[in-house]
C-alpha cells in the first residue's frame, strides 16, 4: 500500500470513528499532496510524498516555536498535535549512531575534505535519510566533521 493510499484509508477510518481533529490533519496532508500534483502535473510517488510531509512537519515545528515564544499555548498545542499526526506517516527516525555512520560513508564516498565540499556530501546524504532525520541538524553535523 502506498503512502497516499494509507492516508486515504486513514481518512475514511477517521470519518467513521468521528475523530474530527485527526481527520482535519489528514485532509490537510492530502490537500498538500494534491496541490503539488496539480502544480507539477505529476502523480507523486512515496519519496515525493515524504518530501511533502517533511515540509509540513518543518512548517509546524517553526510555527510551534513561534507560538511558544508568543505565549500562545492553545495554538502551540494544535501545532504539536498536527506534528504528531504527520510524524505517524514518516518512517522511523535514525539513531545517532546510524546518522554518524551514514555521514561518514557519504564523506568517504564523495571524497570531501573541507567545508566547501559540503554540497557533495549533502547531495549523497539527502536521499539516504529522506524522512528519517532533520536535514538542518545533519548539515550542522557534516559541517562539524568537515572542520568548518
């Protein structure tokens, strides 16, 4: 079952069970996927759907941080709920050891030796960790390993 099919089935089951908050988030996800499909005139595969989910997750995290700093607990709670639902559809996150190993492999594979080679490493790293690690945090780790 593809990720889109799973989302559609979960939407139907949320409708049946009357879980309106979860249903609303799943509809948001499906709308974002559909919007990208219409914009690009393509049918998204699972890796592209993961990209949409990652983008939505990043937006929600940014919003939650802003709401927290503004003292808006009610809005922050809503964003955190949406983060939880979106995260349910992402693959299991990588452990620190796995992340370090993948970064080391990508550095060796690209032949990177200094900070200006970071783009080569990130290009190899991104498809390997798609949906399983925060790219911003990984960029910081790669930069540190390359001695920038």
